C-alpha cells in the first residue's frame, strides 16, 4: 500500500526521464512510477523533478554535483546520463530515495 503519492513534472530513474508521473513510496521503501492519467485526492503536487536514487547514493557530494549541473544549465537528460553512468539511479520497484529538485 503506498504511503505517499507525488505527482511530479519529471521523474528520473535508471529507465530514463519520464514526463508528468506519479511516484508512490511504499512503507518498505520501494517505489512505483506511473504515468499521470487523472488526479486523485491523496496525490501531492510536486512542481519539480524527482530523481529516484539508490538509498546509499544520497550524499552531500551528489547534491552539490546536481546543484552545479543545474546552475550550468545542464538538461535533465544530461543529469540522467551522469546519475545512470555512476549507477546511482534506482528502477521502479526497488528501494529508493526520492530526491526532489527544482529546475532552474
């Protein structure tokens, strides 16, 4: 049973960059990503992008890297390529940390 549902402008996973999607985080830490079809009352609107990271990947170093990339105008596709090449991204169904960040 999902404990939290967030509707995000973009979702970055190991599978790629997805447009408007719903991210559900379950009690056991696993995540589910679904394409947005319709609004439901228990879904939180997150006017940003969400990256689904391996739990051990979330470090100050990574946060600094993402902030630097965004301040230099890197696209979500470039951020995805960096995170994926570093094996930091989770796939839907894995345990993951949902990192939310605004696009500059």
